[in-house]
């Protein structure tokens, strides 16, 4: 009976991990072929926002995306380990 609970818990973690990866997929390399124009960090745009603030927000989003995708991959790995444990013990 205990092995069924462990296997079920592993399967649930796998499902949650897949949802995490669906939302926050692993980061892919930038394949853009164009060259963008660079603005200095102190530049203020027409709507009043500063380029520095936009850069900080993008960095925050990139860090969150990377962390959440690693959590998703970790959940899937741990779920598979639990299923293997339930199968063999």
C-alpha cells in the first residue's frame, strides 16, 4: 500500500513539474538575426519610463523564468525518483 502512495506522489509531482515547464519553459538561446539599437540606461522614453527601469524589469523576469523552469525540472526528476523507489522497494 505504501508503494502506491509513493508512486502516486511521484506522478503528482511530475504533473506539477510539467505545468511549470509549460508556463516557464527552459530558456532557449536568442536566435534573432537582426541587430537592435542600444539605448543608454539613463535615457528617458516618450512615455516617461527610463531604459534602466526597463532593463531591471527584464532582468527580474529572466531570473524568475530561469528559477521556475529549474523548479519544474526538479519536480519532474524528483517525481520519477519517487516512482522508481515505489517500484523497487
